[in-house]
């Protein structure tokens, strides 16, 4: 098998099970026209996040790494009535595109895009004493993943789920001498192996986005 075959299978799955409506296609188109990197989750991964959020009955969600808001829209669509979502973005241009995409999708009153480095913004969220988040999706710079994970634990409760994207790095996960991104995801796995506050696993993925993976950590004990 090769990436072309993975991409072809992805296309079949999307065409069959993940129809793209105008809000989603417009979000991708606007992101592309604005020159944002093409690193959003795939359509099938977006729907996976949506299904997870619906199955859990998520009322409050946090996303670290907004990009153009594509994954944000998928999650926002799954929130219970009255639900709220906060998404964090460090790049002003990305945040501007995301806000427009989220508003076009009808979630301007549901989703708050906060601009700034996540490691600066997360302590402010904690100080606001929000209700614990039911779902946290981390899709931001990989060297900081261990710190994002620790903050996610502070902002969740037993029963919450933390999902982390891009953790396999085309197999780089097993390379002890890998780059900073690899070192970040390796450190995450070392933490998870010892952390009794969660039960976790990582799933390898292939598709149009290449070879990568997702980590799922269910909070089982009070942080």
C-alpha cells in the first residue's frame, strides 16, 4: 500500500459516509485562499470528533489549536443545546479566518476564539473558574504537547476525554533521537504510561493526510 491508495480509500469513505456541506467546504476553501497550511484534520477525522462528542453528550469543549476552524465546526455541531466551546489560536491571521468560518457555520454565539499563546491563555481560563470541560482536543505545536496535556487535566474532570492529534509523526514516535515534535509526543507517552489519572491509548492512522495517529486519554481520577 502507498499514500495514494490511502488517499483513494479516504475519498471513498468521505464520499460515502461524510458528505461535506457548504459550511465545511467553505471553511476549507477560505483557509486555503488565506494561505493557511493544509494541516486541518481530514473530513473523516472531523466526523470522528463529532461522533465522540455526540456520544459523550458534550456540553463544554476546549480546543488548543484552531487553525481555520474546520475541526472546531465539527465539534461545535455535536454540543448539547446550550453548550459552549473555547478554541485557542496563537496566530492572528488564523484566528481571523477561523472566526469568519465559525460565524458562517452559525456558531458565532457558541464558539469563542481566543487569540494568544495557549500557555498564556490556559491559566486565564483556569482563573475564570469555568465548569470542567467534557472534551479537550489538542492540535497545536508538538513540543508543547506535554504542557498542554497537563493543562487539559487541570481543566477537566473524571469522565472527560482528551484527544491529541499528530502523535505518530510518520513513525517518528519510536525514534529516541527525533526532532522537537517527536520529542514532544514521546514525552507525552512517557507521562501517560505513568499517569494514574487517565487511561490512554494511541491509534495509528493512514489517509489523505499521510501516516500519523491520535492519542485518547480518558480522565478516570480527579486531577
